[in-house]
C-alpha cells in the first residue's frame, strides 16, 4: 500500500492562506459500494487514479452506443499538520459531474447537484489528528432536476471529478471561495472607477483592516484603498472604492491589458488573509442597429462555440489543456467564443482574458425545462457561475439557456443575473422565434441569440426590430468522413456563404460558428462524434479552419485545399485556395498558372501532374506561401508535444505524431494507425483506454497524463515499421 501523504496547512511565507494540489493518491471504484463512506470500508481492490478523472474516458468516442450513467466512488487517505484553533481546512473541487456527496471520516459534509461551477467544503470540524479518509460519491445518473435535465442532449454528460482538487488552509478570518469581486462601474479612455467587494467569514467579532491595491502589468501601483471596520460572527460584506485610475490601459482583443488586485486582511492587527486576482478595464454595449461596441469602438464579434472534451480524457482536461483551445481560437483570427452549453474550466477563461477573446458563458442547458427543483437548481447555477467568473474581463454575456423556453424560469434567471452582476447583459439562444414569441420568452433577455435561421434572417429581424441580436449558432455542417475531401470542401462553402449573409447585416452583433471542434455525443443523429467542427476532436484543422483564418486574420493567409496526390479518373482538378491576400499566384513545379485577385476562395483548373503545387500571396506588401507535395507512403514519424514539462500528478499534454514520406512531404491521404509508447510516471490516454491513434491528414494525436512519481516521461511511436524520434518530458515530484 502506498504511503499516506501528509499536507502542511501552515501559512505561506507572505500569505496566511496555503493552497496545495490534492490530485494524487485517490482510489476509484465505478458503481456503488456498500458503506464506502466509512473509513474502515474495504478498498484494497480499488483502482489508484489521479485527478482530473473522468469515468467515461474509455467508453466515449468509441463506435458503440451508450456510455456509463451511474454512480462511482473516490476515496483518499491523508494526514494534515499545521491546524490550530485559528486555522481551517477546505476541500476545493473545481468540477465534478454531477450529483456529488462528500464525507470525511464517515461524516457527511456536503452535497451538490451543480456539475460545472465547483464547490468548497469546510473539512475542519471532521478532521482528526491521525489518518483521515475522504470519500466522495459522484453520479451522472439521469435526473430531470439536475441540469441540463435532458437524458440525451447532443453532448456527453461525462461523470467524475473531472477538474483539479485543492486542499486550502486559511485562518479563521478569511475570504471564502468566490468571495472577492472587482467592480468597474465606470471606464473610459480617460479614467476608470474601480470598487472591491469582499465577503469575509469569521466565527467571532473582530476589528479588521481591508486593503486593496491595483497594479498594472508592469507592476506599477494604479490605485490603493483601505477600510477599517468591525465584523461580526458569520459573513460580512465590505466594499472599498479605489481612487480614480487615470488614463487606464483598456482590455481589448488587440491589446488585452490586465491589472492585478491584491487584497489583504488584518484582524486585530494580525495578518488574516491575502488574495490576488486579475481584472480588466473595458466598457461595452450592444446596439439595436449597429451591433457591438467595445471601449466606444465598433467590434464585429466573430467566433465559435466550444465544448470541453477530448478523446481518451472525456472532459477531464487539466488546466494545461485548456489554453491550447483558446490559442486555436485566437490563431483563426476569432475574437469571440460561446461556452456551449455549460460553465467551463477557469483556466480556459484565464486564457481568454490573456489572449483577448470575448466570452458568452451560459448555464448547463439543452432543449429541456424541468419542474420546480430544476428551476431552483438553474437559478442557483446562474448565481454560482457569476460569482465564480465575474472578475474575468473577457466575459460579456451571461447565457440564460439554450433552445428551451419558460417565461417564469427565464425571468428568474434574468433577475438573478442582474442581481449578481448589473454590468453585463443576459442572452438566451432561440432556434424557433415563433415559439419564443408565443411563450413570451424572447423579450426577457437583454440580447436575443438566434440559432440558425440563416435563410430567413431578415424575416427574423422584422420580428425583433427593437431587439439587440446575436447569431449564437450557425452552419452545423457535418463532415462524417474526415478523408472525404469533397465533403470537407462543402463544409467550407456552407460556412463561407452563411458568414457572408451574417456579415452583411450590421444589426447582428456577430456570430458563433457551430462548432469549434468535433465532440463526443450519444445523441441519436450523430453518435459517437458530432463532426460539425472546424477542427476534429483531436484539434486537427480541417480546411474550414483555414477558411476562417482567411476571413478573420489580419496577417496574410494562403492555404491550398485538399492534397496533391492522384485521384482516380480525375485528370484535371479544380484547385481552391483560401486567402485574404490582394493577389495570389499558383505554380505547379515552378510553372506559373496565373494570378487571382478576388474572393476568399480562388480557383484554378489544373491538369494533374505529380510534384509541388505552390500558392504565393501578397497582402500589404507581405508575402505568404503554402505548398502541397505529391507524397508516398510514411517513411518518417516526427513526434512532438505541447508541454516542456508536466507539473505533477493529473497534469496532461498532447503528443503529436506527424507522418512524412522519404522526401519529407506530409502524408495527407490515407489513415495510418500509430502506436504510442511511454515510459516513466505517465499513462497514455487513448480512445477506449488504448495507446493507438489514427492519423488524419498526416497527424495522429493522443493525450498523455502524469501519474504519481517523479523523473521524466519518455515517449515514442511507430507505424507500419516506421519508428519515431524520442521525446522526453520532465515531471515535477509528487508532494
């Protein structure tokens, strides 16, 4: 049996609070287990796992219908030191789906039905001096009262403790989770007014001093304020108004400036708590006629809908694997993302803050309205989502719902959103305007989201001529066979045509494509993978991704669609190039085939001959190139990863194998099984629990997760007798 870890909750050097990763040393059992909450329960045959963990990681993305929907148990033994009458211990679960019960040493401490915004559990009174046993039961069994409520939405309802866990030590006087709020009631290019609202918990009456200091990205103090008062047992709310910040650095997609707020609390003259969070200064509004304005300037919102899963991981993507999705959104030139259809990882929101991506975040929902308990749970999730995420400057919209209608519920959600955050508008996504009118829901939110309806957009506008509108979903063009180049081209054409329609209507504030990437689903029309993405489920770009780059990026873009290998009975090809350049020339084996100057998609009729097809574009005097080469069978396998190190148990990264032929040309056609191998304290997380991935367009990608231990991971791959290079990733030592 592995040794029981010990956690020290003594204060950090300059901070009374101490946050420790709590992701290793867990035992797991799928299904129910009698008395598993009791410390003496027999768990000797349970699986040893690390968090984040999804118990549907291996039964999704597979070519079979149905994934496990039921209970599972997690147990962890640990000891603590550093507790005293003035210290408290808290378990932070960033996300567990869905119905979660927590016991410590057989004592039931908490219950949650919110599968997306996380929870904080005070462990202090149940801790013992020796070994402690934490037991958590998580169930994704269908319950119509638990959001999203529908048994079979078009996305998987993955079960498990699928985000990170922390053990947090605080003083008795402390700020609870989500207890710090940064308010920016007035922002302009000349000045900004900032307020800080702090909730403080205490068991006794205390004299406290609260100090708030705002610094810019260069560490310069922008404003500081303090407040002395007496707090009483229970929860106290203290608000500080900081001095006006003159000539603030505003947050925007082009310049996502962030400030840092440090809040310190002294109780009876002694340090009690210290928190640090980032915030941004910006103003925005939606206009009925002219769309969206940020910092007083018009901004067309262009972007995608995003889910959060990945093959082999389910939705247990750790913080490291959240940022790459935001980077891909930014790379395509987008400035907007809708989090469909539930609150997502705080690390993804952090990345949107840093990269400059506007966010529309909504509660868990999909075409289902339940009864009174469902209503109450929806309102509770709305409040929890806003309290967790309101400091993120990237968020511009709070989503009430997706494709469901209830006047009573929507009014409650709208009112709750404005009580929690008067500064941001509400929205819901409507796919049947006539039903929304009949049920009187369309006039409740501040902005109305329109799903699809592209072919009658002007008719919809006439229905809502006084409403602020946003295209919350469009396209949904599926590409079932990722080697069907004709179908991939059709997807690009449909997306391009719909964006032409949307962009011609200024009163539409912007649009979010369905979807960013393919995702796992058990929904009848599309299981096991909904293939409507501009990227596939492994985040490999389809041609439509490059079309979006051509539409949205400012830098010159040139991309030749498809491949340049022979196609039976097709002697002459229509070559298509996606581009935003002023002029593009096409060359075959060095011969000039002519120049094209108009359109995002430019075409040439070319008699096929093997060799090199190259497109060269010029935009604002800057050149861009893309080439396709006729390729043979795989002869080289280049292995790479998106991590230079793994932070410890639970952290994960992508490992990508690129297939090249003997001349170094990418192998774009065919599908090749690539077998990955790993040595060291990591495990390969492939579809169905395997270590094999199939190449598409010359790329095979798989996830690798760190487990307990230290040292380094050594990764290799092979396909059809071709061996890859070796990749080494250092791992931080387990605590």
